[in-house]
């Protein structure tokens, strides 16, 4: 993830605006009946990805400040998390995603509860 923040000589010639407008191969995924809702979901998920990167960057800064008291941009760019920091970041990302997608998860759970298997329906009809 640190490479997303590096401005190396080879990266400065990339036109990120043009790349953002590039079309993906294949059909755009459709999750909702209204295409505007799908676009909104896409935007929200892209923003969530950006926030996740910022959270990881902030974690780097905080860990370096705790360890050294003062840091430079070079320290931030050179930082590589140890096993414990990597585990903590993985947990942070999972919790973040769970909070963002909780509404979707609740909808899926309610659909699963509402759908009865053929066997369950048969048993209910037989026993009633």
C-alpha cells in the first residue's frame, strides 16, 4: 500500500484522471434495479477503499511516532509493518468493511431467514 503514496519519477507521468475514466472489460455488475444506485454503491466503495488506505497510512505514522518520537516522509515510505502490526491492520480492515457493509449483511440475513427450504416447507405442511 505504501507505493500508492510514492511519487517516484516513473509514476509522475501516469494520467490518473484518464485511467479513472477507462472502461473495464465486460459488463458492469448490476446489483440493483436502478443503475443510479449501482453507481452510488461503486462510488461509496471506492471512497471506502481510499479511507482504508488513509487509515493504514495514519497507523504507520502513529507507530513510527510511538517508536521514534519524530519522523520524516522517508521514514513513512520505508516503513514495513511487523507481524503484529500486519495482524492489527488486517483486523482493522475486516472491522471497517464489516461496519460499512453491515446494512447489506442484515439484508442478506433477513433474506436467508425468509427463504425456507423445500424440506422445511414440506415438514411444516405435514406437521400442521
